[in-house]
């Protein structure tokens, strides 16, 4: 047990100074200070503290060599303060789902960061039987490749809603390159159908290699277990050197424009990056098994 004191925690542009009581690599109590505890204390006053990031990346080279995968994970995740990744496997036919999902899961078993796996399907695969498979496998994110928006009108949405319940994996749009010029219109149509049919969904595309916002993390069941510093959560965080130029920025701006100030990343209580040095821990990451989607009403 130890105390992190004078932690300047940045969440949604708001900087809050508090102290954290840590036990078994989890936050057990948060309050302004702990004056009467006789345990080791760590002063973080020179830093700005953020939860570690969750990034979406659809191009994980999981079929390449271990060295190639290692370098990719270091460059795209650990050096950027990310300790959880979201990715997907492409599924073109229903009978591929289980095999491809397990293949990705097995390939990432030595991953140093936590990972969550979704699937990407064409509109024609939005069927009750596939949704039941997703519910059984607890697939937390279903990316839908939208090539012809008119196809969405032919989906039996009432049956889909019943098949996906109660796990309620959200459908997430992926606009095909042929529809990019009409992206806003396609997304508007997507949202209209999802809202009308009461389908759990995300209404915009998820940007790759950018910290996922709380609303998306909640929809896919990662919040507050990941990317948060709350009572009961695991201790995963980033430390940035304080400076006037980062006094009024949010976490996304820190991520994109002030990476040179990131000096420490901690994952589940263990340091995985200090300065430019990454402590690569094969297998320290785990497959995140989501139990409850949309845990909070945000």
C-alpha cells in the first residue's frame, strides 16, 4: 500500500489536484490528502497525470513476425501512452467468425498492452443468426462496412434488435471509400435508422490512432474499467511534465501535440515506459472480456 499525493489529474480539460491511496495496483480511495497514513508516499506535483489511453487501430500486423508486431506495438501504443487497444477482424461469412476471432486472440496472447477485439462485416451480414453469434462470443463492437446506404433499409431491424439483446453490441459505421464524398449524408441516414429502430450503435466513424472518448468507451463496455482514474479502477496512467503551454489543453491535445512531455506510462501498477525507454513485457496485456456494455448512462 502507498499514496500518490499532489496528483494533478487532467480529465475533460479540468485539472484536479488530489491524493490516491493505492493497494494491489488499484485505486482504493481518493481524497484531497492523507495526512495520517504512515505508508510510502510518491509526490507527483511536477507532473500532469492522465488515465492511459485506449486507441483504435485496424491494421495490427498480427500475422507477421514477433519482432514486427513488437515494433508496431511499441511505436503505435506504448510510446504514445496507450495501454489498451481496440481492433477488429474482417468477417465475410458467418462461419468465419469464431475461427477468425480466436485467431486474432491467440496471435495477441503475447501482447504487452490489453486488447479488445471486434469484427467488421458488410451490411448483408447484419442477420439475426450472426448477431446471436456475437452475443454468444461477447463481441463488444461490430463495425459495419457501408457501401450502399440503401442496403440498410432492407435489414430486418426488429429481429436484429431481439437477437442482439441483452448483450447489445453496438453497431459502428465504416464508410467505404466509394461513399466518402457522401459521408455526411450516409452517416445521417445511418443515425436516423439506428435511432428509429432503437439499435445500440455509434453514430460516427471511430477515428484510428486517436484516444477514444468516454462515450465510445462506455458503449463498448471499457469505461470505467479502462481510461479512468476512479475509486476501484486499476492503476494505469501517464505523466506529462507540467508547463505553461499545456495548462489549458485536453487529453487529446496532449496526445497529439505534447508527446515530447510524456515521461512515464504505468500499466496496471507497473512502469512500462520511462522517458524514451519502453519496458516491453510480453504477455502482460490481457484480452479484455467485456461483461456489460453501456455501463454508465452518459
